[in-house]
C-alpha cells in the first residue's frame, strides 16, 4: 500500500502523465495487487462527491455562458479606475468571491484576460496582478461548501464516518478571515515581492476585436437605427412587401420591438429578419445602406433617425449578445463557396449566418453582391451555436479567433442569465436548509441549466473538467485502501504519538503541514481524499471531534502557494505572468505561514475539540 502511494505521488510530481491517468493507474494497481475488490475499486465513480462536482461544473458553465462572470469581472476593473493598489485588491477580492460559487478554474479563466488588459491599461504589468488572482480564487473557494472540491470531500468524509457534515456557509467562518488576510498581504507585502515580468500578452478583447473589424471591413459606414413612427406605411406590413434591397439598396439587419402591445405576442428582438417578418409601430430597425438611400426611405416611410453610439459600442450592444455573435471566416481554395454569389446583409437560414461585410486582399469590398474567391474574408453574424457549427458544415472555411471565448466575454444579460443565477440560488437554498442531499441539489440545478438552454448540452459536457472528475473518482479507492490495509491508521498513529501527546493543537498543526506538503505537488482534491481518513482516525484515536481536523484538511489542501503545479489556477497564470518556480515560493511562503498561524488560532475556537 505504501509503495503504491509513494509511486502515485511520484507520478503526480513528475507530471509526465495527466492527473486522471495517474489516478486510474493507481486505482488499477490497487485491484491487481488484491488490496481492493472490483466493487471497491470502482466505488469512486458512484460516489456522491464525484456526481456533485460534475454537476457544479455545469452550473458554473451556465453562469459563465450567460454573462454573469464577464459582467462581474468588468465591473471589478471599472471600479479600480487608474489605481494599481485598488485594482490589485478588487481583482483578488473578485476572484475570491466568485470562486465561492463558481469553480476556481472558471473564475481565473474569466478574470485573467480582464486583469491582463486592465493591468496594461493603467500602466502596470500583468505579473503584478495575476498571482493574487490565482491565490485569491484558491482562498475564496473556502467561503462555501461547493467553493472547491476539498470542502465537499471533507464534509462527505465526516458524513460517511457517522458525523454531521458542514453546512453550506460554515466554511466562511474561517474562509472569510483568511481571504481578508490574503487581501491585506498582497496590498502591503505581496505586491512588493511580485516580479516585474514584461510579457507580450496584451489581450484581444471584444472592444479591440471590433475595432480591428471596423478598420479591416470599414463597417463603420452605413449603419443606422430607424424608428417606425405612428403614420408610417410600414406598420403591420411585411418586409417583402417593400423590396428594400431591390428598390432602395438597403438591408435590414435587426429589429427591436418596443410597443407594449406588440411585446405581448412576440419576442422583443428579431435578430435575423426574413422577408415574411412583420413590422409594427415603434419598432427600431437597424439598417445598412448609404446615406442617400437612408434619407430616401426615411422620407418615403416616415421613419425617425435615432442617434448611434460610437460604432464599437453600437456593434457590441446591438449586434452581439448572449445568443448572437460575430466572427471572421476565410474561404479556402477548395471551398464549395468559391464562385458563388452572395449579397451582403442577407441571412442564410441553411448556415444560420448573416453576411455583414467582406474583404479581399486586405481591402474591404463595397459592392452589394460578392462573387466569392479563394482567400476572401467575411465578417459574419449568427447565433454562437451556428458559428460553432459552421466549421463542421464546411471543412474549407477557417474560423478566425475563438468565438466560444468571445461569447463568454459578452457581459450583457438576458432571461437565461437570470435562470442560471436562479438555479445557483436554488441549489444554495436546498443545501443551506438541507432540503435534499447536496449531490441531488447540484443535479437539480444543473438540470435546470441544461433544460432551459442556458448552456447547450455539448458545451455543458465540454465545460466539465473531466480530468478532475475522473481523478477524484479514481483516487477515492486510495482512501478506502489506506483504511482497509491499516496504512491510514499507521500514519494517524504516528501523528498522534509524536504530536497528539503534546497537545491537540500540535496534532492539528501536523495535519495542516502534512496536507499542505502534499498539496504543493499533487492536486488539491487528491490531497483531500488522501488526508481525510487519516485526519478522522487521528482525531478518533484521541477521542477528539474530527470536525476541526477536517476543516484543516480542507484549508490546507487549498494552500498550494509554493509551486505552480499544485493547482490548475497557479499553472494557468504562470505563462501569462511570466512567473518562474521561485516566484511562487518567494510570494507564497509568507502567505502560507500566515494561513498556518491563523488556522491554528481560529479553528479550535470555532470548532472545539
């Protein structure tokens, strides 16, 4: 058992194989050596902890896909203004608060591009901001039961041992003080220790992307918003009745319904108007055409001209949202589109896209009808799902950039945004009042997110970190084997004999140090699975409550501050911040010492022995 344990940890540290593969090899080794039965070997895959964590990834993806994390991240940056210390505190606090409800990885993935861009914009370097974001997300996971997998593992281990698990916000009793300490540390000490690494990673965000499109395609010309007035002949007619393209050379891009009576029977937006689309009083129609043509239809149809925002904001606010987006495509020589004629502004139901602009040889094409040639670039608009599917339909089209990444950075909200938020709140209510078990609460909320379309099923499965899920499921049998073979008891006895005899707080400190040592080199979930049975046995052998020891396991499993390999969030910011291994040790060691002292002081007070 000890040999398999040491080899497993060695493989985790080596990093040659992904954590899930290492865990699976360890699980199989336990079976082949006869330590575990087949049922015990596979027990992790039916464990409520694993099911709950998978469901939480779906809920977190729902929050991200519907705009909440992007909106929150943007607000954090806006509040900071031009103050570097203020930005440091806000992004760290934001990472901490978000990670209490969204996965640590999802939190860092959302805030990282915003943090990088804001760091550059206020005259500092990303390396001065990114490590605090990673450490803040790790600490913020201690605010709630579902904030990070070790919390769930620790609580479920207590329940399985016959004790009462932790409530949803119980972790905040220690998590909040630790988060405050982390913020103060980075504000006054950590910031000075962080390196000044110059990196070439000025991000491409939505604003800059739109600005590039405006320059490349000259789409700042010819966009107007018109309102249908009360005497307009367009009222209660169809677009096809007027032949706007043929008679006026004007394309209708989008329609926004505004009249209360109309909104009672149809949706507020017609994102891709068809010839049969009806027009109503007070509608706002977004059109594209030259100035002379627009003046002509305004007079002919008694339309009012509405002021446009700056074109970048106009495109962002009125042509891009949670459901609809834009991207560039380049036509390869072998594409079946070569030689075909298409009109700019038209919507093609077959592909689910609208052609907004075209460019050839890096020069915008101004003609209304385009004969496609190899190498042509098109700016298209469609649902995010249609854009994702376009590549599958046409192998010889190249999608430029990352539409999926762009979609997550759209901070506008819609009805699905509030459904996703409601699902999260419902899960919290279920857990706080213990209406149903935590895994069932997470499944119910994840089901709501999926069934209401907040996240397409395909994206939901992509949003699950299967490496983490499989790794946790495969490591649970290790915990069983540690207990079955008596290895956990041997380690626990060693802690008790050398530290427990001194004082329970010394034993608590030993559990902390052993757990945090593991967490620096192996995944925090694997660390928690390994240490949970050891901590419970150590507490039981002295007749002490296991609750403070399990809290310490959860805390110390989330203190991978000394290396970039202990947690995904540390690894995520390493390249972006230009960090080296020693940077983590230099910045993380004082913070780890502070956490160690505060934990040993507060935990016995909050959770008595």
